């Protein structure tokens, strides 16, 4: 399993799906999920949308499209179900655009949950990795490609954060060992100072001189 620092959105989706016993790609079924979330789901030749009728949330998924596109549409509408209050058509245009962008991002993570994706051993060849994810999670090739690109950016961010944290801890440990209270930098040199003793060490180009 890949070491990964998850986001709040990813944690929320994992908690939601785990709570309804959806813990593997083959359990990602929109009819089961809709029933578990108390949503009335229909598939008609009408636009995909969420409506609330007499207090009952209803989602229709446009039926004249592929199963992959229907699943992706469903995830988009689930985001509206979880976050939307009121009729979308009464919202200002800019807020509506923001909400649609948020729903698109949610759909990427909902259709291909990170906690499931991180457990899959992906092929080194990019096109094979995309095809594997597309088949495993029942999404289109382009959707899988976009999700993998997003996942890779998050992995890079996690690796950088781990390095920064490690360097910070190492620096603080070294300062403690050297009894350093503060650091004064000039040029490429760092002067480690103690309030009582004054200069305790100089770091010049990565080398320490006591």
C-alpha cells in the first residue's frame, strides 16, 4: 500500500463509503449506494440532476449514455446531495460555476476513492495503468487519466511534505544538541547562536563548524 497523506475530502469519502460497507471497487454500485443513502434513483432519458420532491431526494441519471458515464454522473449528483441546500437555479452564476467545479472534483474521488486506488499495484506503462483503473472502477479512459494525474500530484506533494518535515525535525534536533537558541543567516552561512554563550557553530555550505 502506498504511503500517502490524504485530504479532508478523501477522508470524508472513505468514511462515507466504509459506513455503508463499500470498501472495494466491485462494491461501487450506484443503485446500492443510492439505497444506502436513502436516495430515490431513476435512469431515464432526461438530464442527470438531483431534485427533492416532498422531502425525498431523487436523482435521475441520463440513460442514453454508457454505464461509465452514468456512474460518473451519479457521483456528480451525489456531491450536490451532500452539499447543496436549495434550488441550484436560484444561485448567482459565479457560485453555480464554483459548485459545479467542486462537484467535478468530488466525482473524481468518489468514483475512484483514494483508499481503494492506493491499494492497487499499477503497471509502469502509463496507458496500461490508465486502462487498469478505468476497468477496475468502471469509468472512462479520460476520467481515469485525469484521476491518476491528480493522484500523482498528491503523491509528489506528500513526498515533499515528508522531506520538509524530516529536515525540520533534523534541524531542531541538531539545534537542541548544539544548545542553539536562534539562527542568524548571512550569505550562504548560518550562524547558530546561544543567548548566553554567543556563537556556538557555523554552517557553511552544508558543513558544520563548531
